[in-house]
C-alpha cells in the first residue's frame, strides 16, 4: 500500500504561482511512477502531468506545457508540481497518483494508477 498526501493548494491571482507537494508513505516511493490529475466542478478528472520512477521521463497535458513542471525527490518520498502563469481555467482539485512498478505505458490514463491522494484545492482568481 501507498498513502499519498497532497499539500500546497490555495487561492492565487491569475498570473501567480503555486507549488504542490505529494508525500508518499508505505511502499518504496522510488518504485512508483507518479502523476497529477485535476477535477474542476462538473467535469471529469483529467490528466495534468506524470513522471517516471527515475524522473527521466515526464509527460504533460497540452494546456499546461511550458507553465507546469513535475519533479520528484525519491530521497524525500515526495513529488512536486510547480505551477506558473496560473489562469482561472486551472481552478480545480488537484490529485496526485502513484502507479506500482517502474513502467508507465499509459501515463494519461486514470486507470493506470493504483493509489490516489485526497486532493488539494487550487483556486485562481481573475
């Protein structure tokens, strides 16, 4: 089992930045690929970004490319999501997710991930 706890959400003005953290406990974090998803009110949970177990590969949804950066520190069992140039369309609950094993054949698929955090709210005001 892996337990995931997100933090770092909050209220920010358009153009601002936030950094989300996802701290894992339980199964060795270094063996898990990590992803971030988000869910806005009335919408389905959607892929934002993912990173391989080693940090050597990362994937981004088109609307966040160039603005968001995913990273991880396996020594701290933590994954990060740096979000810059935020706009109101980024408002959502952000969830981190972990996938057992070192492969990540479908990083954008929710079904690929085995563990989920409880989510952290990000609100961007205009």
